[in-house]
C-alpha cells in the first residue's frame, strides 16, 4: 500500500517572484497559505486557497518531453507524492491538519509558460495540479500525510 505525502511546500510572496521552499506553513480557511501571494486575494469558495501538484507529473514531464522542473517551478504550493490529485476534484481530503475540497484542475497557463522552458504548458495539460478550498485550517508540513476523506 502506498502512502500519500507532502513532498515539498513552496510559496511566492509576489506574483512573478521566484518560489521559496518552506518546511511548514499555516493554512487559513477561505484565505489560503499565510505568506503566499494569493493569501486573502480571492473570493472564498473560488478554489484559490490551495494548489497541489503530483511529483509524478513533474517527473513524467522530464521523462516524456525532456523538460526538467524543480517542484517550486510549477508555481503550485504543495507537491505531493503517491496521490492522484486529479481524482480529488469534487472530494474532501486532508493534508496534515488541514481539510480541503478539490474544486477544479489547475491547468497550466501562459504565466507558467513564461517562467519555464518551452513546451512546459503543453506537457502539463491535465496534469498540472489541483485548485482547492481550505475548509478547516491548520498546519501543513513536509512529510505530512494526504488522505481522501470522501465526496463533498
């Protein structure tokens, strides 16, 4: 049986700023991750509290297209290992102490493409991550478990 975990956490304090790794972070329901560029800058319930991407998707991009990205380069906040983030759309799940709801796939955009090698956007279509709402805040740390807790 595989274990689903938080492999890395990255935040950017400003929109186009490089992401920086953190070992742990506080997540606030309806607001996002403290210290991140998106914290409180969106409507609660919009799916912009939290973003996740599977490490396996990043690795597949390298294997399939030869585009090697570090986890923070995806611009997603939480890099996971062992979980199909696409399957979390419409589901409740926990990340460490935090309870969240998967809202929609986080498809790659022109902003991501402008900050990464050519072909990144095309290579990450339908596997660039997940947008989620935080419904119960708490702390998320590298190594924390991730668990699907059921339908919304």
